């Protein structure tokens, strides 16, 4: 009886330890790296950019070939997607990545693609962005296979010329991304825990601000013209006199200029710095028109000198100084936040 219990206990212990060992077995891995050779055609309005990059893997066995199952996630234009796959080559493991193995299997691929990128242009032209290139393993879950980043060799070409932009940092990170589905796989009764990802982050900042001047020069001129209306005589019999005509013209010019920014920044629901400047100018012109009516009513009450003093000494200075101060604060905030 005691012998039977001992045998049962030994069998149970063996099965239990086997299950624990299976659960704690680490996933297979390959060293994967990325080198960005070119960045081109960053289009803020269409939210996309073009890139050429190299991606490679170093694996301990020939059966592991992650470049065959890797997927670039944020491709926008599949028609212009080009990928060249090189044969897997056996190489000496001089870097001791998978010691004590002497030989490893190296694969490489060059990719040219147009990638989509979410861009927040609220602080244009002082905006800073992070361009992303994201890869994901498509056949094995992260419990079976994960990427190990080759930080030493990953990077970007130092002489990349991204017109109007400057690269400020480059980062590569490994992630595990969960999916709440089995994708209809009949062999799975529950979703896999996650899939391994590699995300390349390239931080950039805008170095050319001339486009900002082109978008705002018209609205600043419209404001200046509206302020000149304070020096016109309100002693006219019609409210549709010179002052109101100037304000109406300035308002029309501001609204027309406001539409031109869509060609540069694209349609966006965000309130941008350029939007704030236009909206503020519209409000100043509106209040300038109200002051014109008030000045006319003051003249009709026989207070011509008082109306002139209010126009030129009070309202002109108040509007001009507060508008300049608003622009300084708004632009400074955009520069800091980016």
C-alpha cells in the first residue's frame, strides 16, 4: 500500500513539474534591428511620409525567420510598397548573441514605403512630431516568439535631408500588443495573450517658419487696416461711411485668408495657433466696428472731441497693445509646447 502511494506521488510530482516547466519555458527570440536610410515627402496635410529602411534578423536556428512573417503596420500606400528579401545566410556568431552556438542565421530586407502618421499641428509652425515605423510578428504569439532589439546597430543615416525638418532623436522599443480575437483560428479556443512588436520612433522638429508668415501676413495687415479706421472722422451722416467700409473689408480679407491654411495644414478639428490668430483678429475687427457705431452716436450727441479722444487715445491703444500682447503669449506658448 505504501509502495503504491509512493509511486502515485512520484508520478504526480513528475507531471506537475513538467507542466510548471512548460509554463515557464521562455519564448524563442531573434535579434532584430532597423536602420533608416531616408525620410522624404513629409505631408502634414495628408498625414503621411515616405521612407527607405533596412531591417535584419539574427536567429539561433534556420527555422526561425521572422522577416518572412513580419508586417509593417502603418503602410498607407500598398501600391508603392517595395520589399527586397535576401536569402538567409549562415554566419559565425562573433558577437556571442546566442552563446554557446558557434553559427547563427542572418537575414536582411530593404523596404521602401509610404507610411501614415497622425500629426498634431496645433502649434504650427513650432510643432514637433514623432514619426513611427511599427512592425509586428503575425504567426506566433509573444508566448512563443519575441523580438530582441539590436540597439547597437539600429539607427538612421546622419545626412538625412527631410526638407524643413530636423531629426532630434531616434528610439527603438519592443512591445507586446494584445488582440481580443482568435482571428477565426479553429485550433484556438481563446485569444492569444499578445503579439510582439517593434516600434521605431523618430522625433522631428520644424526648422522653417516662413510658411507661418505666409499664412498670417494677410491677417496682420487686415488688423492694421482696421486699426487705421480709428483715425477716420465719425462726423458722417451714414453709418455705412469710411470706417465701417474699412472694417467690413478687413473682416472679409481675414475670413478669406483663414481658408488658405487648409492647403498647408489640412482639415483638422484641432484649434491651431493660426486659427487662434484669425479668430482673435475677427473679434477685434468686430469690436472695432462696434466702436465705430458708438463713436458716431457720441458725435450725434454733440461730443465730437470726446469721440475723437476715445478713438485715437483710448480704443486704438487698447486694441493695438492687447492684440500684440495676445500674439506674444500665444506664440510663446506654441514655442514651449511644440
